[in-house]
């Protein structure tokens, strides 16, 4: 399969004031497009040509850095746009909320730990909620890695590469993460991924 850039599921202005039109234009139209184009070029002629995106990501990890970086970031961003919605945040669907409380102590503790994982990810990377061995866990990864290559299934991720927040927040990564959790997260999409992961 070849990689294609999806349309955003909302308008470029829809996530303001928490994420600006300018950020989405740069992040989606330039950064994500570059991962798609580079990934397609690097995929040609490899053993992973014709495989699913998840198979490409898992298969190229540790074996083909260039392909992995671009395929990994394409995978992460396909979900990232859907992990956000206008007027996001708010209530978490019942089953998911129950499991979060069971595995992570409380919704507030989950949010605190998720934000902390993003704040303490040195340099570029992502922070995550993932399902590992039947439990919801908080993780962080460098660069284009995701829980997918660490034996877990991602159900929520936040991009902490500077290009995802610098236009709007400059060096205030904690403020970006707090805004993401409180005002942008599409918990219905997280719940959908959780139900497929268990």
C-alpha cells in the first residue's frame, strides 16, 4: 500500500484558540505531507511494499531507520488528527472511564501522568495512553516511535515535537499539553480504539 495524506476531519480554524489555523496548516500540509512523500519513496523496492501500515511500522523498526521514521510518523499523525476535535475534552465514555480509574487510579491522575510524560519526553517524541497486557498504561516515546513497537496498542497520543506547538505556545510545552487534554481530546475516538484493543 502507498501512504496518502488524509483530509483533516475538521476545518483549519476548528481547534482555535487551542491550536491555530497556522499550526494545522504547517503541521498537516507540510510536516505530515513530507512523511507521506518520503515514506512512499523509501518504501519502494523494500520487503514491506504491499503490506499494511502497521506491518510496515513494526517490520521496519530497528531494520530500516529512514522508512521506519516516516512510516511511524505517518501512522502517529493519521491518529493524531482524529484524537482531536472542536470542543474536545469533557466527559470520557463510561467503559473507558471505568478502565482508566481501575488501571491508573483516577481520571485526574491519568491526565496528570499523561501530561507529565509529555513534559518529560526529552527532545522530540510523543506521550501516550496505550493498552498493554490488558491494562491501560501511560507511555512516552522518542521521535516517530509509538507503543506499537513496544508491545502495546496506542489509544491516545499527543505529538510533542516542537512543530506541533511552537507557533501557538513557543516553549510552553506544559501549557500545550494541558490545553490538549482539557480542550481538544476526542474521547469517543479513544474509546473506539480502546474497544478494538481489548
